[in-house]
C-alpha cells in the first residue's frame, strides 16, 4: 500500500489484496498507511483493526466495513452541517 491515500481511494488500495483475506492480514498490510480525510487523517491499519469482522470477501466488503468505523472527521467538509435544522 502507499504511505498516504485519500479516503476516496482506499477501496482501490484494498483491491491490491487477494480475497478472501483474514482481518489480521489486512490490518498488518494497512498499518503505516495514512488515510487523508476532509478534516484530518488516521492510520488505515488502526481503522481496519476497529472493524469487528473476521475476514473480508472482497475489496468492496472491506471498504463497506471500514465506513462503519470512520471518525467524524472523515465525513464531509470541515464545518459542514449534516443538514439537521
């Protein structure tokens, strides 16, 4: 994996793996890769480690699971309203 990747390109990075892949194998291979968010960043390996899933069947599966553990900084533009009034 590359050392830095925008969130919008993480699924492409996941496609570099052979599937199915064990959770720990994906964690290990993602460690040290920084995901860039709209407002901040995080270590991709640490984010994948937070996923409660034993294995991933595809890059799409891994990316969908990742979306459930993303911090608020990953969502939208900095200071952007979520639409609630």
